[in-house]
């Protein structure tokens, strides 16, 4: 199956700074890449996603970029706020099969 | 709107005891259903997925099994729990079509003692 690797495992930034989380995937057939945010003890929730026919997508302070050739994608959070503190997961899936493979997660800590 | 229910929220079970976690989805038909496990400080590992009643695929060999007796019901089971089965179990559903997002249940924190 697909193998998704995520870095870094922990990230600490000062409020207002930017945060970048990077993921790589192994299966070139993967064509859908969602990012989830999980607050402590809660369920993961989708924050942004990107399809393989798009190189970049932005939603307010959050953006995701995808490099299909290199098989990596990244999450960018600008102007970080303390409420951005959580664990972030990247995932890859093949739409037709609808199986989601997740990275190991990044614990983001935004210091006020 | 669609909702997903998962229970119980927490569970403490002795080694060797059986397990049954239940998940139900409302507001949609023929969803794809998934069981994930999240070990402490780790990512989400796909355990089982199902595209229809009675259709179960296992991703990794393990001490667990899954069943889908009804269209919107997904059950995770074990006959004899191991210490290594401890973790946070998440049920999820997806449409498998244009909107391919996976929606997660609240999760069950299982501690095997």
C-alpha cells in the first residue's frame, strides 16, 4: 500500500510566524491529499485538501502545495495563532479506491 | 446532514477479554467505512475498510476483525485482547466519489490492562 512520511514530528513557532509541514508519498497513483487537524482528545477534522491536477491551493492563512513529480506536498500556515496548536496529519489516497493513508503527524505548538 | 456515531468513548479491558466497538453513520447510503488505530504519539494506521455490506478488507495482519452487518454499521472486534491493542480507535466514513474527504467519529480510547 501507500507509504506517507511526514516531517517534522514536532514544530514550535512563535505567534505570528509561519509553519511548514512536509509530506512525501510513495504511490504515484495517489491523487487526493487532505490535511487534518486533531486537537487533544478529539477527532481529526479536515482543514484543506488538494487534488493531483492542482499545484497549489490556499484558504485564508492555510495553503497546500503539491509536487507530483517529486511526490511531496506541504502545508503552510501563515500568521500562526495559539489556536493553531494541534497535531496535523497529511494523507494520500487514490480517489477510485478511497483508502486514506496518513502520515505520522506533526505536533504544532504556537507560543504566544 | 451526515453524522457518525462511535461508542464507547473510553474502554478499559483486561488482557484476553473480547472487544466490540460499534460505529454507525446517519444521513447517507452505501458509505465507505474505515477503522483506524492511533497509538500514543503516532499516526493513523488503517486497519479495515469496507465498500459495502459484508465486504471487508484488512490492511494489516492483527488480532482484530471487522464486520459490516448493515449498510451504515461497522463493528470492530477481537476475541482476545492483547496489551498491544491499546490505542485510540477511530471510525470514519467517505463517499468514495467526487467528495472524497473522510469524516471521523469521536474515537474510542482503549486501554488493555
